[in-house]
C-alpha cells in the first residue's frame, strides 16, 4: 500500500477532522499522531529513526493509505521525495487562532515532559523532536510561534507543486477537498472534532 493523500498541516489546524474526512472518502486508513499513541512500542522507534535521518516509510505507514498531522507534517520534503505522486493537503487557519490553540494544547504538553507517565516519555521525546524539526522549538513566544507557523506554510508551498497541493481550512467543508481528490461529496456531514478538551482526553487515553 502506498500513500495517496498526505497532510502537511501541523497539529491544531483541523488535522483530526481531516483524518476522519479522508477515511470517509475512501482514502483510509489514515495515519495520525493518535495512531502512534495507540501503538507506541512499534511506531515510536520508527519515528525516532526518521528524525535521525533514517526513515523507513514502508514500515511507518504499513497498512495506511493516507497520513495527516504530526509526525507526518514534520517531513514534507522527505515525503514528497518518497511519494511524488501523492496529493498533499495543507490544513491551515489564522496564525493568531492557531497560536492560541497550540499554546494551550500541544505546546503545553511538550513543555511538561517530566509530568507525563513513564510509559509515554519516549513517545513525547520523539514528538518534541519532530515538532522542533518542523520549526517549533521549545520556548518560543506568541510572535515566534506565529512566524514559525507562517514559515512552515511557505516551506510547504515551495516544496509541493501547486497542482498537487490543496491549501485548505476544514471549515470549508467537503467541496474543496472532494474536488481536489476527485471524489463525490458524501451525504454525511463533514466531521468537526478535536477541540481542546478532546485533545487532552486523547492524550490521556480516554478516546
């Protein structure tokens, strides 16, 4: 199985909604950080190798037809090289709203590594490394996060040919995504999920 759809948007840009949408459209199973959380023993070492420049994409994405969110979003250039025929979706939102959401969820989590259970520490260390690789090291203020967010958007645009890239806000719903992927709009309502409370529930293993 090869990846047909790759999300290049970082966490808190609607990536979980995109995962659900891609699955509904027949391009699943879709890889997401949640998949890593549910299979840390296998996935975490593979992603550690990827951060260190030794990716095994076939092993990482074995059984998946698409991938969104981090860790995937930290490897835009590498994944375009490995899957040059895939379609890429850059989920985005206003930088200001993203900074607010990211600061209260992912950034807060990675800033408190010593407070997570021991069994999650290797996973979180990997996530910190991937997020840093994407341009978001620890300690950035709001303006630094905003600039890094815009820089990631620019990098994606510079890397992926325009004909293979959809720049997309999940609030736009089905039509732009379906047009880009060449599939009909489904009858189901577009999935909208993963608010801040849900984020913490997923991390805690409650979902």
